[in-house]
C-alpha cells in the first residue's frame, strides 16, 4: 500500500519555533515529526510515500536526503508556489496513485498508535470508497455518521455550521476525525474541476451523496495533534508508548 503524508502546513500555531524550520521538522522526544510518521508507516510495511511540501520546503528535502529517505521510496509533491490545502494537495499528487489500489493518507503533525493494518483490513471488508479513522473525543469539528457508521455530514460547533450529505438520516453520531484515512483512487472523480485549493472534507461530503464512506472507530488508541508548542511535551510522553520500528 502506498501513502501520502501532508507536510505542507505553515505551522503558524507553533511560532516562533516555525520561524526558521517547517512544522514537519519540529522535534518530539528528539526526533522530527516527519521522521516519526515515516517510521510508523514503515512498521506497517509501507515502502512508497509521497510528501507534499510548501513552507521551507528545501529543509524537508534536505532532511530526507540526509537520511537516505529512511530506506524507502519517498517522492516530493511540490507546492512551493501555492499551498493547496488537503484536497488540492491530494489532487496534485493523484498521479502517484495510478495503480488503482487503495492508499493511506495521514498528517505529519498527528501522532497515534492506531493499527494501520486493522484500518486497511476494515476498509477492504467494505465496499466503501473511503474509510475515515475517528474517535469519540472532544473537538470543535465533527464528522456525522448514521447508526451503520456511514458518513452523513459534518458539524462545526464553534460556528454552529452543519452540512448534511445524507439528509434522510436521523440520530446522527458525532465523531472527531483522526486524520488517518484509506481511500480508493475512484475518489478523484469527485474532485472539483474548477478549484485547485480545497479541503478533502469537502470532497468526502460530495462523494458521500453517491458513494459509501465509513468510519473506523479506534477509541482506545493514543492520539495527539501536535499543532501547538504546548502539545510537544505531551506528545513526547505519548511517543514513548508508540511502536516505531
């Protein structure tokens, strides 16, 4: 299975750490975030990865070169000229997944001991075009699922915004998105033809009107979004409990 790591973020919530280094190279317990994620993917046998870059991209490329791509095949998707958001970033890297096989997407600033093999197995056991890892945890934004864990909408509690894609569904359950997802290349047919910058969530909500998109609950797993400086110390404790190979 191939994978994409989103690593193009500006890291504004981590300033001043990210004034001189990209967020992907911020260290947790002595190792850059990008290295931790790559090592985790390698543990599950993933040997082909594409990484998108934007802010201070040269540093990320140099880091990978110094480490000989950690012994696997790593390709760069260059977004130096324009940051494309998650959907646009995946669209630009779509050529990498031309083999027709499901692939993994994850973020460089998300650390978890989620069982990627179990996530992939669950995806293959369904007819879903995408499987989204979710947890029952507090968040400001939630994915909404019906009783069969089929994606039915999205909720932003801060703005009071609700977007439903399966309007006939009732008693929807709120789950926080973990940013790990297994996706079939067929998802690309739902990408907008008139946009280059857009969120992958927008695509999922569009596709869910026609296709099956399901949630994979992993409530017992460790999970942290290392999006701020304050989270680095907590993440260092969590990393010690995450097998990295």
